[in-house]
C-alpha cells in the first residue's frame, strides 16, 4: 500500500480536515489545526507531501520520526499540529486495513466508558446557570467555564470578586450535583493566580486550568503547593519534551495534551504513559471537531490515568457547524449518563460525510480569536 494524495479542507466553524488516499482505495482522515491559524497549518501539512507520497502508510512510527526529525527546525504549534493530523489519518488507515478500532492496535480497552464534560459561558462567562441547566438535559453533569474576564497583571478586588461570584452562584444553584472546572486561559499572572485560587477554594472547583501560561510553567508547583485544587495544564504544549519538563517540575495534577496539536496519537500515547509514571491524570484537550474527538477517545480507552474528555458540542465557537454535522455515524458518539463509549468502527471510527465536507469547504471563512485590551490600552491575554 502506498500514499497517493493529501487533500485538505478548511471548514466552519474553525476546523481543518485532512484526507489521505492510498493506491488500495483505503482512506484516512485527520484533523490538523491550530485554532485561528488553519491556513498556516494547512500549508505545513501540504509541505510534508513530498515526504509522504509513495510511502507505506502502515509504517506509522517511521513516518512520524521522519516528519519530526528529518528537518533541522522542529516542534512548535504549527509543525506539531500538521504532524498530528497526518498521524491521525495514518492510524485511521491502519485500523481500517486491519478491520479494528485504533484502540485495539494500542493494546485494547482499559475501561468501558469515559466521562465527558462540556463548555458553558463563553469567552467572558455569562448565563452560566442557564447553560448548565440546558446541558444537564442532554446528560452532562461535568462542566468547564472561563474563570474570569481579562485580568491585568495586578488587578483590583472588584475583578476578583466578580470571578468568585460566578463560582459561588454555580455552587449555590447546583450544590454537589455537578462538577465544574475553571479555565484561567493563561489570562492570569502568577501574583493574581495566587489571589484568585485562594478565594475560589471554598467553591471547590474540580480543577483550575492553565492558571498561568505554559511558558510560566515553573509556577505550577508553587501554585499547587498553596492549594488543594488540582492544577490542569497542557493544551499549549506540543511534544513529550515540553511535557517532560512540566512533569519533572511537579504541580500539575491533570495533563491536557491536545491530539490535534501535540503530535497526534503516536505522541500523545507516549505523553499519557509519562504522566502515569508521575501519578498524573490525563484529560485530553478537545474544543475541536469529530476526528479530533475520536482520536482523543482512542487514547482515553487505553490509558488507565484518563479521567475525563472535553468535547465541543454546543461550544460558543461553533458558528456554522456543530460537532457531528460532518459525521454520518452520529449514533456511535451517543452518550449515556454523561459518558462516551468506545468507537465501534475500524480506524478512528468516524464516517465522514465527504460530500458535505467538500461543499462546506468552498466558502469557509477564517476564524480569529478576539484581541482584547486592558483599560490602559495595552494588549491583554485572551
């Protein structure tokens, strides 16, 4: 079997799909993207075509190492996201060729179901109570929301009180019937993170995500040492080598690699194993599309330390398409009691509606994240 063609499709709301064709008619799908930089990742994927065309797609490890190591400059969000989507598609091909889901090729199931959680509240958290009630009707009981609006490096008590008020409102409305994590989104400086985390402790959030930016990861251990709330991080780390430093530094209780950013299934399986060795749990980051989600599920179902799975159903970014719009076998992604079950079909288990993908890709816009500013006019972290 040989790879014959790579085809990319930019799609609403902010996704990029990759199709890899072979000379035996088996095709694989991947989802390589950096949110807001789909065209850049697309160019990187197509730049790898000369390395991939003519190769045996079942030699996934060899191809991964070639894509990563056979260039002098490597790593980073763009190249690792390109590799991630290619890797997903290759695993899809291999599973389809052998007639089994990818998780069977990774050693088989370690669990029968995985807890799913859902976003509420938008970029600036609002209408959180109504959002949670709506999602409860679908079956969710675990949620995540942005923990604050933009926050200056040293900000006032009103901003802190506003963030804490939202968490208090959730606990007051739902008690212990639900769980919720708070994503600081890298918006918070280390000094303000200490203040916010201390004030939020009585609300008992499930975790605090990205309390500071990944480039400030030396603060994770210091922040964790001052609180009982688990610290989660990892969506802006792109290889096992970055995760190695975080694990060695300590402080992170929940690791969140993104299967469309951090080198795909091949790399994230290694990251999951590294996390287990440090007694750190796994919760793959996934505010993206169905191929990314199914790739995450392959890792969830073979990793003992996986605890829950993010997904993008109803997320505020989904303008123009929803999670399963491009999927023909929607029933395979049904949840029960807020849990996903193992994908049933060979490969990644996603039957892509290629006709719809082609049609929607013709007029796909370019999503960009907002650009925020502080009151003094300087650029704020979004």
